């Protein structure tokens, strides 16, 4: 069976706002676009956590579901939940490596969680994953360092740049934000 892959997810934490965005392309194999408007960035845990996923679609869903169940178990503590999910892989309780990665954020944290059991807090509040991840990461870092754009604007612009370079990334974007100023009200 041919795996479905391809996407780019980018996140930026800036001025009390975290934005997570992704494109909408789902690719089968190396040459067939199966869907151009998939939504791979969503809110979980009563809308308090954003998750964006890249990689094998079924593995990404499984990874996202594991994270959400840990958020329920640990009362929304994203750091603890992400570490617990990672430990499941390291301890071998899940029989195979997932071919997927997540970017996940709440009002205080931003992490990359991989199907191989890694939890990474990105340096400088900027991260990206997926087929166009390196393009989006470079663009987002440059925009963060050299502009006054908002977190959401940086994510959108970085994803558009990645979409112009990566054949597995398109311009149908979904961007979700968590604004700490709004959360505090």
C-alpha cells in the first residue's frame, strides 16, 4: 500500500502569541496529489492546545490521538503529556516507529514531538517540520529576525515561501493562534 505523505507545518512564538500553520496538500507516493485542501492544523483539549502534523497521515493521526489522551490524563499539562508520549516510544510500548511528527503548542509552550520519541523545544520560538520544513524554518527565522510581522503573518509568509520551493507543499493554508493576552482575559 502506498503511504500518503507531504506537508509543511510551521510555528512561531512572538510577543505573547503562538501561531501554528500548515498547508493542505496530501501526496500519494512521489507524484500524485490526492487532496489539496486537507486541514492538518487543529485545536485539541477543549481548544487550549494546537497541533499540526506532518508525515504519514495514519501515523500523524495516531500520534495526535496519543497526545490528546495524555493531555486528558495530565490535566492539560502539555510538557508532561509530550514527554509521556515520547516515553511510550522509547520504552517500546508501541511496536513500530511512526513516520510522523507534530508541532504542538499551548499558551506557554511550543514543542516538536516525533514518532521516534523526541520532544524538542525550538530555539528562538521558531520551528517547522515536514517536506518543506527546512524552507519554512529558514524563512520564518529570517522574518522573525528582520521584520515586525506578527507570529501569524510570519507563519503564513514562511509557508508560502516553502510552497514555492517544495513540490509536496501548497498554498492552501490553515493557521491557528493562541494569544496569551486574550487567554488572560
